[in-house]
C-alpha cells in the first residue's frame, strides 16, 4: 500500500472532517486510526465498534468524549462529540490535529 496522506482536516458545525489523498480500504482503517489517534496525547479509548463498512472509536480526551468514524463506502472520516454538551472541546481537538506533523501512513 502506498502512503496515505491526510489531504485536509476541516471543522464545520462542530464536526471535524478528515480527507485522505487516495482511496482507502476497510483493512486500512487500523493504520488510519493510528495516524489520527496517536497524535492525541492522553486519550483513553472507551469502545471500538466494527461494522461491515464503518468503524467507530469512542474515546475520551481532555474531559470530553469523542467518536471518530471511518466509513469505507463513502470514503468518509469524521470526529463528533459524544453529546451536544461536549461540543466546546471540538475546537481544541481540531487545533491539535491540524498541528500534527505526521500526516501519512
């Protein structure tokens, strides 16, 4: 597999969206999630849900619960907060992800 590079990370309506530079496959999700989550210090993974075409990882970081989702069929990756009361932490997570120096796997 050639290196997959993060093409962009954007924040719109308290949702962080990640675009990669090439098509990725279900079996690539492990490496993609490592790329994103390894750049977040002191996170605690609460749950991993693996479906037929989507993988969701619920984690806590900085007193906020987030969910990162990878949808193979739509080639989508996005971060949401666990609930609307936690949306204040989204900007901090976005800042951390966009300051990450390693953007490829």
